[in-house]
């Protein structure tokens, strides 16, 4: 099989417990991973935690804990979250693992051998919170503090011996790479930001620190630890057993198809990462997609503002699938979005409970009462039947193209539209008035069941658990789901059993 797909989430800092922003990056990535799987791709989906650096060292010190023990505890909460979010990841990498250390050390040695690294002195601004160096024109005063204009986080002055990566040398090759790979950075607006930043001139990048110890040591000089971003980015190849470039995983899955990240970490992924890889003679990933932020009200979540949205609280109150549905449908992918209880409740009540849950329930109980729990035989489809069934054929290519361009909203809008049309079809056809025309009644039920099957397949990457409950009507199991069968209008075999279905979504009542 030649269809492979490698997708990654960012690896999360285990400096505090996970929040909705982390859940968002993960859910979006899971959506693509599941979608590709049901399209017949062999998928490798990676997530994990980014555990080195000053940020983590300080967070551990604040809690008076040994950094590794501290990471063990918080990384476990991220791993738990990946289960709670029902992620289909194949691996969960921690940058404190031996396999990763080996991989980073090797990349360093390759860069050193290729004379891409030199020793000098860094003096400039550093944000521990972003683990990023900022130039003088990227910072501003904020009372007594200096902060980054980009992220708003506090910066501090650093002066120390440091190894540098010859990033400046990669300015032109990077610009050519962006030209030759016009979809490397999506969405387009973010690409423009990156390209103009690179055009403005790249300086060599400090890639080691001497003033703290929590990190992977520079192989040839144990006084330095490797800059946490060079360490972290390498996770994407460590999980494929780099430095062994001849093993099956690496050969199959590198270069990655897409790194899903938040817009705040685009510079690292779209500039530094491909530059490191080009310098090491490794192919860069095929795409980096920078999504927007999930805002709390109208603001970015932050500990200091005390406005952190906890995914677990929302899941506890509303359930996982409604949260997944909401984030994928209501946030315009690529842009910022926010969560409000009203909008979430309206998604549950109208889209999930009324349009989807109710459709399944209604059709199955009509079937049970009128023809028994077996798939009926259909007559030739009439114009009305063909009109609704053809929507899937007519949009099939567009659905795939849009998915491949990470246009989640096209996909979701299609589903919402089909749900609406499906309910309208069942209402307009009035099968309850056709009791004396068994053939037509059977055909209406058959078409309705087919539509439930198609919509449930489309919904699988979004709300896997609920979709599987609905597909159980037809005894379709997870392993049998095949995206291309939405093209087949006669998939269901007449006479096969139909299972009853419990209520999929409870409506939220606010008195
Ligand atoms: N450890 C780095 C990533 C290294 S990847 C090689 C990091 N970690 S993070 O925990 O701070 O953030 C991880 C991801 O969560 C980032 O993509 C970030 O954009 C995303 N989010 C953090 N807050 C967010 C929101 N409020 N909304 C959406 N996503 C945001 O950065």
C-alpha cells in the first residue's frame, strides 16, 4: 500500500496541566488522522510532551521538585488527556526518553560535522515562557518590565557563551524552498508573515545554553545544554527511530505530511525546523499548518489572567463528542475562536440531538414499527431519492481536496447541510402515509438508512464514539469504515439486521 500519512501535534510543555488550547491542537490532529485512516491511508499520528529547558526547570523548582519527577507527573496528565479526548495516536513521545536523546545528539553531531555550528557568545533578550530569543525591535517596555511584542511575555537579558547555528546562511535556500513548495505553510496569511520575516534577514541562532542544566548536553561540551527548540522539534523524527534512517518507520513516514501547530510557534516550525533539516541533509516536512487560538471570552488564556478553560470541566458537563464537534465546527480553522456555553448548547441541541440523533432514532423506530428490524429491499430510486443521494457523489472530490488543504469548515458545512437535507427528505417523503405502497415505503426507508450510514461515516473523524454507535445500526465496526463507500448507494444488503439505537445526544434544557 502506497498511501501513507504522518501527522503530528505540537509536543506540549508539561509546566502546568493541559488546557483547552492543547486539547484543540490534539482534536484537530485526530480529526485528520482518523479521516486519512478511513480513506485507506496507513497513518502515523504522534503527540507527546516537551520536557526540557529553563521553563520546565523553573516550574519544577517552584514546586520544589526534581525536574524529571515533575515532568513524570504532568506528562502523565497529558497522556491521560489524550485518552480522554479519544485520540487515535500511535505513539506518545517524551523528550526525556533515551530514544529522543540519542536522536537529538545525533542531529547535533551531523550539524557540527557539516560545519553548521560554531561557538561564540550570546547577548540579548530571552523569554523563558516562550523559550525564545527576541531582537531589540521585537520587545517593548511594560512598566518596569520588558516584554515581547509578539507574545506579551516577559523577557530577560542573557549574556553567555553559546553555540550558534548558521541560520543566516539558510535564508536564500529557505526562500527558494517556500517558492518551490507553495503550500508548505498554511494558511496563506501566515505564510506571508513568515516569508517577509525571512526576507528581512535571518541572524544566526543561539542553540545552546550554559546557565542551567535541565536539557540534553551538547555531545562535545558538557557545560552546555542544547536549546530546547532544537531538542523539541527533533521529536518528530525521534519517534520514527532517527538516526536510523533505514528503518521501516522512518522510510515509510518521513517527511511528515503535516505538523499541526498553533500560530504562536510558527517561526520555529516554518523557519528553524526546515533550516536545521536542510543543513543536515534531511527532507523538511511537507506542511506546517498554524491554527488560531482558542480564546477565553476575547482574550488568550493565561495563568496570570486566571481565565484558563479546562477541557475536563467541559467534557464532564457536556461530553467529549459535543466538545470535539464544537471545536471543529464553530472555530473557523486557521482563525481564532472562542467557546461559549450558549453556542456549545446550541450545537448540541440543534445539530447533534435534533438533526443527527433524532434522524437515526426516527428512521430506526419507523423501520421497527413498519417493516421490522431488517434492511428493506429498495425499488429503483426515483428523482427525489437520486437528488439527495447524488450530493455525496457530486461533492466527493471536493471533500477530499478540501480535507487535503485542511479546510475543515468545508467538510463540516457539507455535513450540516446533508443532515438538514436528510431530515427534510424523510419529512417530505412522508413514509407513514405510504402504508399501502409497500415498495415505495421500503425504498424511502432504504434511502434514509443509506444516508444515515453515509453521514455517520463522515462524522466518524469528528465524533468517533457517537458515529460508531450509529454505525452499529448496520453492524459496521470501526475497522470496516471506508470513506469511499459514501459513493455507494446500495451498500446495505437487504435482509440484513438492523440494531436499535439509544439516544445519542441528550438535549440541554435551561430553565
Ligand atoms: N512545547 C512547545 C511546542 C513544541 S513542538 C515541537 C509549546 N508547547 S505549549 O504547550 O506551550 O503549546 C502547545 C500548543 O498549544 C501550541 O501549538 C500552542 O499554539 C497551542 N496553544 C496554547 N494555547 C493555545 C490557545 N489558547 N489556543 C489554541 N492553541 C493554543 O509551544
